[in-house]
C-alpha cells in the first residue's frame, strides 16, 4: 500500500512552518524539502537505489536530518551509526550498507535530484536501528514505513496532537526514541526541536523559553533537569520518560517542579512506544505470558521481530492491573534466583531509592556458593549525603522480604548506562 510521502506532503500543506530547529537555526518545511531533494540526488549519484541501506555516520543536526529524509524520499533504508562506537563495531555495522554518509550531502545532478519518490510503500523497510545492547552486542532491527506511521498515529492518540506541536529531542538519533521524534513530526507536519546532545541547562532554558509542548527524556535526564532548577513554561503538556524505570520519588519531584512526566514503555522492535502511563497504544496489543513475560503485537512491531505465533517476546517482565494497564517489573534476563526464590532487581532498586541519600541504584545477582546468586546492589549517593552499607540494608529490610534484601551494597560515583539510559548490569557483575 502506497501513501503520499510525508515530507513533501507537509511541505505542500505548511511550507513556511518550521520543520526543524537546532542551535544552528531553523528550517521551514519548504526549505527542508528542497534540501532533501538535492541530497537524494547526491545519493543517487553515488549509485544508491531504492531498497539499499545507507549508513548515516553524522552527528545530530541539520545534516543528519537531511540525510535521513533523503533516504526515505528515494526509498533507501536509513541506518544511523553511533559515532561513539569503537572502530571495529562501527565497521561491522557499516558492512551491510551500500553507502556511508559521513559528511553533509551536497546537491546532486538535477535528474537524479528529481528522483525523490512521491509515495511511501508501507510494507517496505525504512530504517535499520540497532538495539541498545545492554547485555550483548547491539542487533539490527528493520522497521517499515507502516511501523513508523502506526507508531506516530498511536502516539498522537495517546498524547493528543496540537497543530502547533513543538517536540524537543535531546536523545541520541541512533536510537528509536530520538528518531521517532523527527519522524512523527514530519508525519504530522509539526516542529521538531533538536539538541545535538543533552545539556541540562540548555534543555531547562528551552523548556522555559521555546514554547515546547512535548519533550522526550530518560530518567537520569529528568533528575539532572530538576537539579538544574528546571521550571517549564505552561506550554509543556508531556515529558515522556523511557529507557528505564522512573523512580516514584523522582516522578513526585518532577510534578512538584511543573514537569508533567508520563512514563513510557517501549522498545526498538515495536518502533518505540508500546504503552504510556500504562495504557497500550490503541493499535497495540499487550498480553502477559505464563512466566510474566510481556508480549506485544500490532502494526508497530517490526515484521522480523515476531515469533511463529505473531507475538513479539520482549524479554521484559510485567503484569496488567485491574484496569488493563501495563506495569513493567523488569528484564526477564535480569531476574535473580537466590535460594530458589525469584527477585526482580527493579523492586529492590525502588526500595533503595526510597532512602533520601540514594540518587541511583542498580541491583544484580552475584555468584554465591550457598544461595546460587546473592542479591547485590550498587548505589550512587546524592551530593552532600552519606549512608553506610548496613544502614541501606536495614532500610531495604523494612520494605522487602528477607530474601530480597541485598547481601552486599557497593558504592560508586556513577552507574554504567547506555546512551538511552538503560543500566549495563553486565558491567556491574
């Protein structure tokens, strides 16, 4: 099934509206469309054809966005490359690409430049996005134009859509959460505000000054914004948080500061959002398997990510409450089996984070000759606070069953995280 190309449709309907704002300036939809046609010509001059993978090895900014839309406009498959990867990792990801874009695309030949497609085939691949790789090497996930369209529609229904939407993205564009902001904005003909990296002061200033209506964050960003004294303007409707669980005490702090947090569960294989504030997107089915694994189905799920039964097995654990809302418990692979009992790290982390001195906490299992695995915690204390290991264990014992209380508590200056905010537990073992 073919539909009119998103960018050219938005440029026709709203030519003067800002499509993109960055620290370097703004591009209207008409200007972005013009630059994208020229960039598509440059790709065609390099021999790129419809269906080819194009590796985009550019920093977040105008040049990245132009290259992304140029790929989509000519039917090539855009594959963002994380510039922080080691040389070997980067070469491995780029090996499947017909072309690597590592500098801004300049205008191509006129005939080639006019080759941009007028339609998108909803069943064709549009993006290859690599997963976060918290416990293993990142894997490529191929998302279709249909996945992207349904995700944008589901998000708009869940959050509402303002014709003057201004969505701020300080997330990496090599992950689906950041890419989704750019693509949803193009699909709906609204404005994406792109920060090349997260800077708490810059984001706080933008929320107060730039008429932001939605912002995408991970919990650590929320904490740093609050520490920076962020006070958003009333235009901010939602601060979507994902990538990791949002601690209830942090959510409370955010709301007191006027940051309307909306915890979101999603994953690359489901084209970002699955559920926001516990409610699955209208186009998404969520069920819980017998072992408590979260299963997802629907048109946002990557075609190659489902099992034979049509479900995406997420590897996450959860439950549905009496209102059908999804409650995420943690990663299936992270479950600690101690003395025959299962312990979800997220539950222990929540208990530790309830202590006023604890800023961050990560819980994992350590090999133990008696228990099989011992519940072990690594904590980061807040500035100008103090706590001992025994104090934190006693604190946890008041809130948890005895077998869930950490056998050991370690202290660290920071937790190892992926760019999308997930804890790298394998680095704590």
